[in-house]
C-alpha cells in the first residue's frame, strides 16, 4: 500500500492536506478452462465408430459420446 500526502487549498485559501491511498491488488491468474479440442473429439468418435462396427448414420451419437467421455475424464483429474 502506498500513501501520498498532497497539500492544497480548500478554495478559501486555507491549506489542507489530502491523503491518497493506492492499493495494489494482486490478482491470481484465472484457472485454465478445462476444454477438449474438436480434434480430440473426432479421434475418439472415430474409435467409437470403429468399435461399433463402422455403421453409418450414427456420427452425431458417436460425437456426443466422445465429447462426454473426454470431458468426464477432464473433470476427474
């Protein structure tokens, strides 16, 4: 904390002291957001697709499953 004293007048010519305090706040860095990249999801979705017999038309379900799995792993670390 820094304290500075300044001398001035009150408008009527009377000397007054002004005290100004400045406080330096240390801010902790924000925690890194836990995220999963689209590339990571795509790789896992492909693995799920292969494991399920390479059936077409289930890409959205595979993507969402992969995303859930990967985010779940991040939250448990």
